[in-house]
C-alpha cells in the first residue's frame, strides 16, 4: 500500500529523492554526427518514472517503459536520462520501508558542421572534393606523371590536409599498394600505431582502408585515413589527416573528402608497361 501511495504522488515526490550520477545507462549511435543527422538513443532502465531530456526532448519527456528514441541534433547536445525508482527495505534495517531513489545518466552527441566544399579537377585523371579556401599544392614526382601528387591544405605543411597520389601500378593490387604505403609511413612519421586496416570495395575495385596515428616531424600527434586501390593500371592513394585530439569529430570531414575521390579512365591516357 505504501508503494502504491508513493506512485500516486507522481514526479514531484521523486524529485526529493537522493540523486546519484552514473556514467553509463544511456547510449547514442553514433556519438559524432553532422548537423541534422539521425541519432539513435538506447537505454535499458526500468523505473517508476523515467524522463529523457536534451535536444528535441527539451526539459524532459516521460519515457517510462520505452527503451529507445530518435533525434536529429543541430548542435552538440547532452542527453540526460533520469530514473526515479524505489526499493523496499527489510524491517529493522533502520531505513524507510520504501526508499525513493534517483539516478541520472547522460551521453553527449557531438555535432560537426561540414564546411563548404569545392571540386578539384586534375585534368581527366581524377577529381576530388576539398575544403573551399584550401590551396592545392602539386608536387613533381620522379615518374613525371601529371597530377601524380597533390596536397590540399589551408597553408603549406598544415596539420590538417588531404593528399592524392597517382602512380603506375600495372603489377600491383590494392593489398600490395597498401603494403608499400605502410613501409613508407615510418620514413615520414614516428611512433606509428595502426588503428584499423580493412579490405573494402571502392569505385567498384578492391581497396584497402587504413587508419593510423603517429607523430610528425614537427612533433604534432596526427591521425590519418588512407585509401589505396588500383584502377585501369594506375594506383591511387588518397589520404586525409588531422590532429589526433580532433579526429573523433573531424574524421567526418576526412571521410567525406577521401570518399569523394573519382579516378579517370587511364587506359588511353598512359602507356602502362
């Protein structure tokens, strides 16, 4: 009977319960999004009253009995799940027969605003998106292939940049091309650590996607995405890097730039031996 009486008092009575903060209890997928992207919130809390707040849920919406919700945040948002519940204490415990409790869980979803992009046309060889306002820095390569190496960055040797390399690869596969890249990385970075390495399909071709972190010659810790594949006898290595401390958010930009790359038809452009 006492428990039923407490439930009839509603949320107002629960607000007087002791508050305990918890790090887990609600999860967001994904936790970093572009503006307006869908976020799925999930929890497995069963209390007398469960309230979700933040984002479109404002100061709080009762979600008792539910385990998930959807939002499309426009800015970085903290979602809070308040769980109001009770426990029955045994007689003689020195505690109230019915003890009201309150635990708060939260998760933060970071929102990244994508900057304006422009398209770079390397003749008929390839195209790629880059951040509007960045400059293209073509580098002359030993094999003399036009557009063989181009960096895109705010200024020379910027921490954040995009790079495209094109080379003859008639006897290469995506795997062997990436092996060459991995062998070359220590020549430019130290303290290299591989985060992930996956075989994928890109532009209809087998490809390898590598994510690694390292320290550059200036002592800056970076994290980089590298994509390698072979198309029409030419090898392509497309990479994007940024500060490792910003990678959890800015990888959305790097992914978009790297994945925007499109090769041209090289079968008539070069004589591949």
